[in-house]
């Protein structure tokens, strides 16, 4: 007898809602036991920002992030995720947009009153995408904390990635990187089959987390400044 490997992906939507209201309604990154691993990808006409959502507040590596309804700093698309759920938001006009929440549990979707069709996946595929840039030797300590070796080793923090083609990028991670580790984005793909012929395809992909790991041979790039075999030491932070 074959074990049932199917997975149900729940989702719900809310229209004409501001991004800040969607964040408050869903409560991602709002638990008292939150470890700071809820990540937000925010796109505005001015910049693409990688942020952390913790205790209901968005911050980058330097300051809290405001969410203006209009102007060049206004976010037009957001993806906010942790291991439990992903919130997607797209601006449609006048400071409001359409929000969608996805999770393998129905609980995160409950605050949105418009449930979407269930997706029953016959299988899931876990992927990891290598982020461009090499972690600098000195990651950024939490705000108002000393930059000591003890602080560097523990706790959620910001890590600065450096790459000649993209410059510097600060990303939130659960801990500081160890020698030769790289930063990855973990995702889950959901495979479904169509009823007529049984053909399988990837129907949805959910963002899960940013994490640190040693690179695999298949992750190697052509840029020796990123993960080349001769670059054994983490580069020092320069500003």
C-alpha cells in the first residue's frame, strides 16, 4: 500500500486593503516568541528592499520602514514569508491593493474572509536559490548592541552581502555566517495533476526562508569574487 503524500495548500484573499493593514490582520512576525525570521521583499519605484518583520514592525538594517500610501517610496508589490505562510500584496491604486495569504495550515488564512480554492498537491519539491553576493566577515549586529564576537555568533541579525556587479545588500538571517557559507532562499513547489490525462506540473511556489549553508558544486558561479575556489576567507566589511 502506497502512503498518501498529498499536501493541501490553503489560501485566502482580501481586496482593497493597505499593506500595513494586511500585515496587522495576518499577524506574521507578531508572536511574542517570534525569532525575527519573517522576511519581507518590498518593491517600490525608488528601491527594492529586503526587510525583517518582527513584533508587527518592518525594519531594514538601519531603521524602521514606513509604508506611505503614495510617492516614490510607496511599495507597489510585497512578498512577506516565514516557514508557516507567505503573504503577497500588489498595489492596485490609491494606496490599497489585493492581498493573498498561502499556507499549509488553514489558521494563517482565517483572518481573510474570502477563501480561495484549495490546492491539493500530489507532491512537493523543496528548492533553494543561491543569493548573489558573498557574506562579509563582519556581519551587522542588532541595533544598539556591541559588535563583539559573542554577539556576532548568536541571534537573528543582518548580514551584508558583497558582489561587484550588484554592490552591497543587507539581508536578515537567524545567525552570523560561518566560513565559506552562502545565503540561500528556500522555497516549496506544489505539484498537481490534471484530471483528463494525469499530467503533472508545478502549480504554485511558496517562499519559506532565508538560510545559511555551505555551497554545493552545482551552486558554483563563474565569478571568483563570489564563490571562487581561491577565495577561502570572508572579505572584510568596507563602507
